[in-house]
């Protein structure tokens, strides 16, 4: 793989927003090579086959599968080594993998599992890939977060999601937003752009097949909309919003931390 390519890694890319973002980026530019991060190589390869089967004629960039489980450090380190060996750098890291625990469980287990994927995972993945991002001439770090993690909006009685609880998920995304804010300050000295992105209420597999069906019925947005917004961010069309203080919104502008 030519080092001239812009190398993009998307975690949780075998379905939902991650999958659609991989498609959108591969359609956007021949200069991009997209790594579909997947916990399972089998699921990742199935997603890749689906992309080439359904979109072959529109693809400009290239894609490949990278096995990475954001809750498993040996998997993360192996993925980092693989990227370093093949490409020598990483230009864009999209920490997209996330969960909402829906099965019956106790409060502590729920908290641990939610934070393990939504907060600890992105933190450890970023730390592992930091040396490769520092080798990029134009590094970009994106955390796919949520406005549900905004403390300001949580206290706003006029906010449309004021009655939505999901405290564990809210807490994990609030912590992720803080991580993004810290890295926005910490990484500025070596030229890394950092962005927390809110994809809005979107059709995903976060809550399983039944939850996906409910999202569709209740008017959740197509994940392609979030994917196109992420493609805009990566192509520099949202730099003004990234420079502001807050969570970059799907529809333009920013939401308060």
C-alpha cells in the first residue's frame, strides 16, 4: 500500500454508522484507504464483501479488514502492529465502536460493560495508535459520541431528549466527551485535529434487532446521513466547527459539552 494514501481506521465498521462511513469514504476519493475495524474477522470480511458486491462501480478508494476488539488490549496492540507494518502511519482514527447494554443485568455489570466499550476502549485504542497518528502529516482523531453525553443539554428541560434516561450510556458518552476535550488540548501542540461527533438518533445495531426495528418505526435517521457528515469532516469541510468548543453536530454547528 502506497504511503501516499490517506489511511483511515474505523472501529466497529462491520455494521451501522461505521459500515456506511467506510462506504462513503471509499466513494469519496481514490486517495483514501479505509480499514474496516471489526471484532470478528469473519464479520469484517462479510461486510467488505457486501461493500464490493453492492457498490463496486462507485468505489474510488480501497478497503481492507482489520481485526480489532476495543475491549481487548492484545487485539488492539496486534492491530496497531499490523497497521504499522503495512502502512507505517495512520492519518485518521474514527473511534466508532459503541454499545448499549439491553439484556437484564445488575447495575455494576451494566456500568462496566458500557464504559468498557464506550469509554475505556476508545481511550486505549487512541493511546495505542498515537505513535502512528504522530507520523501523519495531517492527523485527525474522531470520537463518535452523543449529545446524550452533554451535561448542559441533560439539564435543559426543553431539550427533546430530556425525559430519556439511559444513565449508564449518558455517563459513558459524557466521559468520552471529556476525553475528546482533553485530547483537543493535549494534541494541538503536534497538529492533531480532534473532534467529538454526534450522529444523532440514528438506525444502528446498538440495541439489537428489536431495538433497530423500534428506531426505524420511531423515525430514526438513516446511518448514511451520519456517514456523509463524517466524510465531510475527514475532507476538511467541517474544520470551522471542529475549531469551536463543543460536540460537532450532524446537521452543522456544535452542541455544548
